[in-house]
C-alpha cells in the first residue's frame, strides 16, 4: 500500500511539474520572426564571421531586424543575397565579389633571408619571437597561418610568400585575421590594379632590402587621371572606388610593384 501511494504521489508530482514547465515555456517564450529560419537557410553556413556577426544565425537575426543588409554575406555572394532579398521582399542590390590579396612581393629571389626559424610553424609565434626572417621587416613571414585557416584551400606559400587563388577565394576574410602583420586585404575581384607591397621604409632603404618593393616615388600618382592612387608613409595606396582600371600606374611603376592581382590558380 505504501509503495502504491508513493508511486501515485510521484506520478502526480511529475504531472504537475510537466504542466508547470509547459506554462513557463509559453509564458516566457521569446517570439521569433519566422523569416529568420528562411534567411538562415539561404546563408552558406560557414559561420566564419566575415560578415561581422558571430555566425550565420546571428547574421540571419540581424538581417530580419534590419540591422544588416541582405547582401552582407561575402561568402554567399549574389545567389545568397537574391534568395534572402526574396524572403525579405526587397532588392538584393549590387554586392561586388571581393577576394583576398597579399600585399607583398618579397619572395626569396628578391630579398635575403636573415635567419632560419625553427620554432612553432605559425606566423604570429614567429613574429613574437622577434626574429625577422627576411631583410624586409614588413614582408610576409611565409609560415602559412593564412593558408591553414582558409576553408577553400585558396592560399599557398610560394617562394616564401603567400599567394591567393582568386578562383577559389570566397572573400571570407579569415586569412586577414590570421595574418599578424595585417598585410592581407580584400579587393574587388574585377580589379586589375593592386600594390603588392607593405613596406613603409624610404625608397633607398627599400631598394637595399627588396628588389620588388614600393619606393614611394609617386610616379603612379602623377599617371593616374582619376585620383585613385595616393602615397602615404612611403607606400602607394589604391582607392578602388575611384580606380578606372586603366592600367597607367601598372605600366609606369618603376619597381613593377603595382600589378594585376594573381588570376586563376596559383602556379606551383
């Protein structure tokens, strides 16, 4: 009899607890916009954070709330933007595809090695060790931290410098975050102009340290008829919003450091 009473008591308590949980769930439930799920399905699911949000779920919430543009995902590209725009009932707009570009041409055949690094094969670790692997302290460390985080296998190390396969690159920006020197940038995939150098040294010192570095001479500025190039800190910079892709700066650069970004597969 005691066992029966105890069993019935436990069943009743369990039933009441269940009812309480159901009530609490309905009472304190956070209402979500059903469009969030549809937008989330239209995102690629990389959760890379390239959009500026914690992941695709956070991006979907921001889009539905109007806190992010429908074409804000650089990985999903045009197809994703159009699908999300259809859900939101707006125009996708134009989102130009961007690719990563490594602002360094200091391969081992144009600059000298200073030492043989034998520590952890990680660019940040090498930088923190205080050792400059080449004569140019601004150059690519070349240990491949950017290549390791690339989800598309779009980066390889060739002659000591990282190079990007623009056909594989989706512009997620993970390589930018991995580079401790900040020498990787996202540029328009359609661009035929890029400055392949990060050195801020003066011209004479650049020539001593790297045969392919920007000397800050300003010839590119004079050649550009669209005010798209400027020189600051002894280094040329391109304003892609103004660049007309005429190529005048490319043909006149004495160091040949202003160059078309690498198209297609990286040569092996």
